[in-house]
C-alpha cells in the first residue's frame, strides 16, 4: 500500500548499530545478560505467534500466499527478522519478518481494505491473548507450586520466563498498534478514515515512515509506549491474580 522510495537498508544499518551497542552493554553487565537470556523464549513465542496469526487469518480470508511461502507455521525460524528480533530482545519491542499477502485473493464478502485491517489486527490481538494465557500460567504456578519449588532456582527462573513472556507479548502487540508505516496500526486505521484522509495518508507514506524511524532511533517511541506497556501488563497480571484468588 505504501511506496517507499528511499533506501531502507540505511535505516536497518543504523538500527543494527544501535542494537549491537545495546548488546555490548548487556555483555558487560552480568545481571542484564541473564535477563537477556531469560527473554529469549518470550521473544520466540511473541514473534512466532504474531506472524502466524497474520498468516492464519489471511489464509482463512481466502489468500493462500502465506501458506505457499511456508509462513503458515509455528516454526520460529520462518518468522524471525534478524534486526527486529535483536531489538525485541534488547529493547522490549520490535518486529518479525512481514507476512506477504495478496489482497486480491481475499473473500468478496467484505472489502479488501477491511480484510487487510483484520489480518493486520490479528498479530497484536494474538500477542494480547498470549499475554493473558501466560499471566494465568504465571499465577497458577504461584497458586499450586510448592514453597520448595517457588523458592528454588528452577522456580525463580520459571517465574521470570513466564513474566517475560507476558510483558514481551504486550510490548510487541502495543508497539505494532502504532498507526505509522510499516506497523500493523497503519493498516488497521484505514477503514476508519475518509477517502481524502486515506489518499493523504498513502501519498505521505514516506514521511510517516521517516517519522517512525526518527521516534524509534531517538527513543521517543519507547518513552511514549513504555508506560502503556507497563499499564497493560500490570492490568493483565492483576486480572489473572483475581481469577486465581491471589489478590492484587
């Protein structure tokens, strides 16, 4: 939908440098490095199910492009984008390898635009569902785990991994709802815009992409969405605690 005329490889190089810088900082801090290792399962789960959700919903709506490209899979390695994965590990939000779709194949029961919005929304929705599921598992461990297990290293690591899965899924879901190309939010809002607004949005796609890169590199994106991520993560965990009668 959006035509980007500039060379995005330059942007990826800049982001890669920032990610590698962060990794060096992690490597010099044993505690932070341990946290990085703990977050690996969370990143694999979040990206894999996010992209699978896009592929699955597109397939259900009549477009088998993702199926033919082998993306209708829960194999993490079919969905990982090297830079997006690194950033999700070190910054808490990033992206996976985009799922290719052909809107012309979508069902004619609704407009291509609405189908594309539904497919785009599937990824973030899947992440929020996973966050709730693993929040419930996290609380179940507290509810039914023995004191011996909870106080052991294995119990501590288990809880840290589960907590990381919750927050990482919320982070990936919320980040992708930002209405700027190339994120999912830019397509989700399309059916709600007037014709003139849509045309203006499409014509200025390059500008919006540059804005996205600027707010990402400068840390503005993290400053804006980190409180939202924390608020939603806390809300989901509190809901799970109430369900298991653990209190808040």
